[in-house]
C-alpha cells in the first residue's frame, strides 16, 4: 500500500525507519498542503496595517515579529535576550512584537522588564487565525528560536508573506530554510543581533533574490502542489493495483 507522509526531516527519518522494519513498498513523502493565498501582499488591508503601526508606535521602526504559542519549548527568551544585546549597539530604531499567548508569557514579560527593554517590546496576546496574516505584514522580519518544530508552519507563512525569516539553527528546518539563500540562521543570543543588523543592511537586489528563492521553496508546500502530489499517488496506486 502507498503511503503519503508530510515532507520534513522527521518524515524522511520515519521513512528510513520503516525500511528497517522490512517494509519495501514504495513510500511517497508529500508536503502537507497550505493555503498561502491569504498571506499575499495584495490581499491585505494596508490602511488597517498603517493605522495599527501608527497607534502602537511602530512607524519608522524596523519591526521584529515572533508569532506562535508562548511556551517554554519555543525558547523565545533567547530571542529577547539577543534583542537586548542588539539594542546596545543598534544603529536604527526597532520594536519587537510578540503575537500569541501561553504559559510562558508572564515569565517572559518579567524577563523583558529585567532586561530593561519594555519600551521596545510589545505583547499582543492571542489573535484569531484570520488575523495572523495581518501581523506578518505589520512586521519586517520573522524570528524564532524554537528547535521543537516538525515542519515549521509559521516559517513558511512568513516566507509566503515575503518576509525574511531569522531562525535558530535546527536540522528540522533544513527543508525550508537555506542559510543566506531563503532565510537566515542564528545560533545564540549574541549571534542574533548580528544577523538582525545584517538583514537590515541587505541591498534591495539581494533581498529580492532571497525573497524570490523563499517563495519557490514554500511553493512545494502549497495546497495546489499537495493536490497534484496526492492525485499522482492515487493514480499510481490505481495503475498498480487495478
């Protein structure tokens, strides 16, 4: 029987593990389909985005976004500590926006106070799913220090929004992010600030090339490609068994 697995390093490893069990059938590794159309720039309410930025003091600031469940395993503290280091020598105004809620929020808000960066960090809290694309477009880059992702949905959403992704290095993201080609990796809180500076200084030609490469990468995960891949699997099964 043919099997379809979501394409990610865990899926690839699972395929290899299945082989060790003696399964010799053909195995398809297929990306989970995602509707990226809602993240396109042309589908955003830019007047509302501009109003939000003005009312929250984000105008003329480089906006760094963290979006997702605010839990300890997401390691958001590393990003915030890295941001605090960055602010000591930053050459341009910036704000760090945290969208999402969870059990670690209170602890992280305390950390922000301890780091003395309260004026630079904005906690939005949980937002409905339909509002998520809005916040990608409020920001300039998306950051994450999580090393517990299996597919990296938020990374792909950010890339589909044509935003640069800065992620803590994790092998599980290697199928989505290629360092300096479709996004950037950092390794620790000191490296974080250096990468933010580097991204901010990107020349427009390099930035456009990187964003185009990122769009090509996430297209593999689009709902249209998912449909095509699933149909191919079923057609192969029909040809083989019927």
